[in-house]
C-alpha cells in the first residue's frame, strides 16, 4: 500500500516547456512551485517544507507588495487621522513602491527591506524620515500577518539609523523680557503671549475657539487643531490634537488678561465690519486676520519673524515658543507629570528625555545649594 505523503513532501518533474515544477500538499491542498532548473525548484521545495514544519506556512495571496500596500491604505486605515493617512500615501508612493512594489508579498524578506533603508540613508534621507517609512511599512505588514497573508513581519528585524536629538532653542530670560516689553499693545500681543505661556502647538493655537476659553475658571480646553492642507485640492480643516489627546490646561492669569482684552478688540472689529466679517468655515476663532478669516501656520511664522526683527531679538522658530514654555515650567519647579500633561506629550519619559539638558542644569544648581547648606552647618 502506497504511503500517503506528509505535508511538505513533494514530487519534482520537468515540464514540457523545459522548466521544472515541484508539487506538494499543505493544509489539505495541492500547491506548486516553479523554477528554471531542478536545483532551484528543489531549494524552493525545501524552504516550503521548513515553513510547514515550523507551522509558518501561509498560502500565497498572489499579491505584490505594491498591491497589498494599496489595499491596506484603502481598507485598513479607518481609525487613522487624515493627515497621517496622507503621509502614509506619500511614503508608499515615493519611497516603498518604486523600490519594492513588484516584489511578491510572500517573497518579501528582511534583507530586501534593510537594503531599501540603507539606500535611502546613502541618498541623504534623514534617520527620522527613514524611521517614518519603516513605521508605515511595518504597520502594513503587521496587518498582513494578522489576516494570514504572512506568517511573520519581515520588517521587524531591520536595523534603523540612529536619530540624533535635534537641539532646541528656547528664548532665554533676557530675550523673553525684551519680547514681552515690545509686545505691549501690539496687534499680535495675544497670539504670541498665549503661545509662550500655554505651550500650545501652532495648529492648536490657530484652531483655538472662544468656547474653549473658560475665563471664569481659568481653563483652556485643547480639543482640536487647525490642520493645514497637505496636497492640492485639500482645504483647511479641524482635526484632533497630536497624539489624539484632548487636554485641559490652567495657564497663568496673565494669559487670560491678555485674551480678555483681545476678545474685546475682536468684538469691536467684528461690529465695525458687520457683514464683511469673514467667519469662513471656522467661526469663533480666537486668532484671526483683521477681517475674521483664519490664520495659516506660515502666516503665524511670518508674524513672529517680523516681531523678533523689530524687537532686535535673534531669529527663532514659532515652535521655539513651545520649547520656551516647557523650559520655563521646568525652571519654575513644575513637576514633570504636570508639564507633560500641559504640553500634550505622549509620556513623561519623552518630556524628561527631550529636555534632559535643562533638568541636568537644575540638578547641578541643586547640588550647589546643598553644598552651601553643608558648608553652613
């Protein structure tokens, strides 16, 4: 009686066209692999047998990586923010598909992906950009594993280039004093003062609406941001804050004093313009153009640049105002958890790591104070 072949065992034959075929059984079905030579086919059959023995066999979906990425982006990003989905689309189109799009999903291997990352680094792409490409590809391949197209994620063991932490450049105390003095009575005083003393990201600041400002209780609710168009045909829109975490902060009373004055001035401007006041698609914004229309992030950057030049202060990015807030909070003695929550960082560990140089300086100052105390005993 003939012995029934076990899963993974196969037969090899030469086909009429001169190529070779190996047939094998797995999961109760008959499968085939093909090659130009008997040696090539035998090697493929051995590889299949190993995956079956390890319990890693998956029936070939027939998809290329490019086809799978298109499917993943279309069907599996329902809970992802629109801006993130747009970023994934760009990474797939510009970086991944040109290099690996034609590779069979089932044939994708770690060394192929590693070579892509290495090449991108050689072409001058930053470590952070490569990490972002990896994040997109890794997520897509994770879904392929979950639905049974792959037995494991071939990107998991790739080695990414180290990301060097970029230096931050907050305003120092003399610059901050000089800036605040210059802003007294300035048309953009409220915008800049609020940015400095709340630590809001620029999109959160420009998307702030008056219903989120609680003058009575001294609170500001950060529930949205004004998202910039990322490609042609898109428009400005409200989106959730970064990390999708709304938060409530309690800024210093000075912020509310400045905002109250700004609100009165804005109301007067609105009444003066009457029907010409431009609410657009974003009514009730705290910070607007004189006609009521929304501000874009590039406009806010230009406003800050002009103010710094006029005040005789060295150039700073708008995001440096956020750094100024965090550094000032640390120097004022706020605990890290409070700072993390106010700034909307995803973890206290991130806050500590990002501003480690500030806490190190404070530790030295603490040691010096302790030394003086000891000397006085």
